[in-house]
């Protein structure tokens, strides 16, 4: 081998040996298999400590003001809604401007609405986002019911979404003596969003037309569109001629959205509602008395009915649904207690021995219940009962809870009325929307009497926050005053019969007829009143199922 070739050969060998001892690249380190015994790996040397700049990875690259804004947005449901509104709010339209001005002047109304919405609105926002629907629709109950789950209209619409009975049944909302799914927050929200999705598809993806149809019915909106097509006119919502209520309904939703989007522009302060779940949904498995749930959780009956407004009586429907909404901090404890609660302690039943001449109607009146409830509880197909047999009568664990239930059941706020020295004299605090006429009706007195007692005239302006003196008869009982509810709407009162009462006196006190009281309470003409007996009274138009 020549010297030249030998030199080349040695050089090649040296280069190959050098390559074998080169430090592995970063890539080869990352792709090499991990140790089969990671705990036995040699610890890496600890580098010298260097103060490291703290990085908020959720807010990396944002300015401090933006970080603060995001924190608020995460904490407040209004901010969450505010940053996700999508429906166009054309403030140049007179109808929208008028509604914005209206809501911008209603700080007290918005405060009360926020209080009522607190338990429900986070759930509704979550459901809208799950369905990829505009979060703006979480504001629709503001327009429909001011978030009052017990709101009841002259057209028999009920609940925060204001379903009429027929539409409610069409969308699976059960309605009977025990339960009204139109007031159930879970059931009614599911039905309302399903209905709105259907309308959205029906009107080719136009949300304003869908909302209009939710108020007026799809056929009404469809006919208005057909009229415009024939007349060569545009078919968007703003070009349609609809009934007055619907013409202002959509602008009202947009106006509320505008107030939420820019409250500072209208000098409105929205009460903070935590952007977090308020309740847990618990399946209790079978019928249960809310009085039992109250004892197990420490929640008042008012609190339970606020979260479960679909339950009309003291217990869940014997045939379901059996779900209850319970505050998150009470949920786990209740489920554990229910797991060990004997079936016999869920509902109290009284055994009634049927006597000769008894009828289901008479027994139902005796126990202040409905024939349908007795039939349901005893699995009866007809009204025939036999002497010597027994009936199970469902009764409440907490009879006194009926007062709390009635207050929740009607959605009424009791007036700030305090008894004064001298018997039945009361000091009534005037509330927003009150008039001398409605106050006189609430207490069963005349407007002239109110004026005389307070040294005012019939045309005097009464101011919320001021007080009026009211004097009632010895047998009169304080009637709940309605705050922020249209006084033409139905209001249900459970009245306890006092010594000396007669149907005529009670009818006069509540401005109803004797015949109406008899009908509402399944009473015959010769039925005698008993002190302590509870009577159902409806001011306005009674619900269709009464």
C-alpha cells in the first residue's frame, strides 16, 4: 500500500471514531426510550437559583387591565353574557330606543330581577352554550316574566318562559294537581330552547323571527311574511306588521341585551351574579314530602319552592318527576341521608276508613285535596268507593309549611306592613307600581277610607318608600301585596278561616264572589266553614286547572 493511500485510510478511521464519541443531539435525547426504572435515574444537577419571572399562562401576552377584566368576566354571569352577545342591536330603530329608555329607567326592577334570576341564569347560559344558541336568549325570561317562576298571565301562561298549557303539553311539560312542568326550571328551559331551535330552523336561521314567533306563534309570523311577499315588501322582522305586543317584544329583548352590554352608558348597575352553578339536580327516586327534605337539609320551604317551583303541593308528584334542585353545598349531604331514609318516612299517609254514604268528593273536601289526587294515590280507575274499605290520604309532615308554600306558590312578596298599636291598624310601606286603588283592594278597604286615614286626596301622588296607615276590621287578615306584578294577573292566596267569618265576608274582603270561592274549594252551598280551615282564593283570573 502506498504512503498516500495509507494516509487516507488512517484519516477515515479517525473520522469514524470521532463521530462515535460525539455528544447526542437534543433531538436524539427526546426520542430515546425512557428508562424502565425512572425512579433510579440519576438526578440532574441543580442549577444555580435564578429569580424567575412569574407568568400567568391564562393571561400571557395581555395587559394588566385586560387581565383584571377577564377575572371579572369569569366571576360575574353578566360579564359572561356581555362578552358573548350576538344578536344585532340596531339603536337607530325607534322601537329599540324606546325600550332601552324604558329599561334604563328601571334600576329597582333590574335589581329585583337579578335577585330572582340568581338561582337559574347560570344554568340557562350553560344550556344555551351547549346547544350553540345565542346567549342573548338567557335574557328572554327578563321580558317574559322578569325571572319570576310563579308568574301567571291572563292567557294562562306560566313559569319564567311563560308557556301556555297547550304548548307546554306539546313540548312534554306535565301539568296536574301536584306538578306543573311549565314552572320547573330544568323541564321548562329544555322545552323553551327546543321550541326556539325549532322556530330558528323554521324561519331559515333568523333569530329575530324565531323570537317573534315564540311570542306570537309561528303561523302568525308566517302569515305576516306571506302578506309582505304578496305586497313585494321585505320579510325581515322590522318590515312585518304584527300585533302590538310582538312588535315591542323583540325590541324589548334587544333593549335588555343593550343594557347588559353597556350598563355604564345608561347609569345602570347590574347586581353581580356569580358565574358558577347554583344548584345540583338530585333524583330522589320516589315521592317525597318537601317538609322531610327541609328537615334533612336545613333549607326553608320557601328556599325549596324557589328552586323547585314546579312542585305545586307539599310533596313531589307520586308518579314523578322525582328530581329536586338543591343548593350545591347541600347536595352531597342530602344524597347520603336519602340513601338511608326509610320509605315509610318519605311521605306521611293517613288511613281513612270509608263509611256508608262517603264519596270521593266529600273526602277530598274534608282533607283539602283533589279527587284526582286521591284516585292517583289509591290507584282508583273510577269514583266508586266501598264502605269498610280504606283510603290512603297524603298529608304533609309540616302543616304550618303551607303558608310558606303559598307564598312561594304565588310568587307574591308580602307587603312591608307592620301592626301598629291599637289592634288592626297597619303601617303599609308603598312599593313600586302601587296605586291607591290596588292598595285598597289588597286590604279590603275603600279608597275614601285610605284618603281619610292619611289626610290625602284621591288624586294625590303616592311615593314608593313612604307609608300609609290602614285600618282593617277585626276579622280581616293581612292580604299579601303584590310587588312588581301586573295587578291584572292571577294571584293565589291561601286564606285561613277566622272565628266569625262567613263566605260573604271573605268574598267581600277579596273582591270575589261566594260562588267562585265555592267552586275553587269544591264546596256545596250548605258546606259549613270551620275556623282554621284553609280556602284557596284567586284574585284575577284563576288558572285553567282550578
